[in-house]
C-alpha cells in the first residue's frame, strides 16, 4: 500500500495505456456511426425509421444494464476482469454482422456491442479516476472521453470513406474483428487492476464497505439533487446522440447527401467533441461543473435547431455537427466528474454505474422517440422535439442547488447541499 501513489505523473504509463485502449472501445461503436442505418435501408430494404433504429435501442438497453452491473460488480470481481470480459463480448460482433441474413441479427450483434461498451468503457473510466485521485479528476476524464470519441470519429470517417469503394457491411465487420481482437490482447496482457488505488484513497475517509446498489440507485436517481441533475442531463445528452447516430444519416441522405458527405458530418461531431474534452475537463476543475453542463446542453440544442433550419444541406449540417460536438464536449466529461465529486472512493463504482445506466438509457429513449416521431411527422419535427428537450435539460441543471463532496447515502447528504 505504501508504494501506491495517486496522480497523472505517478501513473503515467498505465494511464496512457488505458487512454489508448479507450480509443479502441470508441472505434468499435464508431464503425457503425456512418453506415449502419444506410445498411438497414440498402441491404435489408427497411423503410420504417423505427425498425432501423431498433439497433440503437438494443445497444442502449444492453449498455445501460452493463453499466449498472459493472458498477455493482467492480469491487467484487475486479476492474481488470470486467474489462477483459467486456472485450470478450466484442469478439462475436463482427461474425454476426458478416453472416446476418436479416436485420434482426444485426440488432442482436448490437446487444453484444452494448455489453462490450458498458463493461469496457465503464472500467477504463473508473480505472483512470482511481489512478489520478481527486485533484485532476476533470482532466483525467477529459483525456479518457477525448480518446474514446476521437476513436469514434476516426472509425466513423474511415468506414464511410471505405464504403464508397467496398460493400459497407464488409467494411464494418472486417474492421470490428481487428479492433476487438486488439482490445482483448491489450486488456488481458498489459492492463493492471487499480483496486489498491481505491483502498489507498478510501483510507483517508475511513475504510468501510461500499454503499448498497439500491441506495446508490435511489440517490443518483431521486434523492441527491446534484446526482439527479447529472443523471437527467446524461440521459438527455445521449438521447440527442442517439438521434445523431441513427436519424441524422437518414435525414441527410433523404436531402441528397452522398455517403462520403454523411461520413464527414458523422465524424466531425465526435471529432469536435473528442478534441475539446481535454480542455473542457481541465476547465471544469477550475470553474466548476455546473456552468459547463448548463452551457453545453444549450449549445447542443442550438446545434440541433440549426440542423433543421438548414433543411439537411451540407454546410448547415456541418456547422450543426460542430455545435453539437462543442456542446457535448462541455457536458460529457464534466458530468462524470460531477458525479465522482459527491461520492467517497469506495462508492464510486456503484454510483457512477447508476449514472451511466441512466445516461445510456438515453440511447433507448432517443431512438424510440426519434423513430416514432419521424415515422409519424418526419425527421425534421423529431429533431425539433429533441432540441427542445435538450434545452429544458440544461435549464434544469441551472436551477439545481450545487455542492461538491457530498457522500450519497449519508445522513447529511440533503442538508449539506446548497447553492
């Protein structure tokens, strides 16, 4: 225990390895961002937006539940073991996409992809927080999320570019096979568990058992105002991300955009998000979490409004993708840092798991909402509805009393929260 040190510099090698690994986690999902909705239309003849977006629903449910399970099991099973298990779930994704005779097998592959993302991304997040300690938490999460979403962006652009010359489905499954194999090897051979770092940090608060999952769930969902605000903002953030993933490519294609142009828009959004997150994570350590979350949600809403106002034309869509990326960069690492601020180290895994459960249920809500509204009234009205919900979410954060360093489940949780 005496050899354990917290901080970026003291753990630079392992931290850097986890950053690189998270880029691979992001690449797994990025491979689908540009072309999978188009595969539904072109390869399987689907005409219903709701049916096409079923893959996002399946992904969201699986990832949300995996997040919840990962949080509950992290201390008992171990972070590294769950990371490796998460990558093993990714291995069958490529073969299923390759041989799928129907769209529903693609949906099944996305269930496995959701489990992979929930377990693997959750563990890279927790392990980085474990390594750096409280002083640089925002920066650490900015680096983590930056790597992950730059991986999304690069994979989204590359898959769209290659799909202009090769069959889109072939591009997705071949790349997914290579990425998943690399992830399994790196996680198994090179990553070290960070449980000792958690014990070292918790010793300053007094060693004890982690908070029960039901207590963490109640606090992060209802009882703790800061955690409640973060959970709803995370859900709405991924609600509009589901729209950007599943509906935006169809909306642009319906307005005459080519596959390479759709790929550019699909890549610019996570690239902007990824590049800025290192700075926004660091900034949240300086100015606080609440201002960045509020601003980010409002900027996201503006980006979605511009997408509709531009009528699907390429230049307004590109500007909308940049705005959406900027807004998400302010929100994404800051929300996880804010959740971590109000929990003790021993409770971190469970509470972050609950937050990530609600955040990724946003994929489900977004895909269902966008699909049904688009089928009933068109893609434009669906985007407008999501923009309005995003703005309201930001205003809800603005109205929330905010204080850091409040432990969930403690008797003083509600009494110590103030503006």
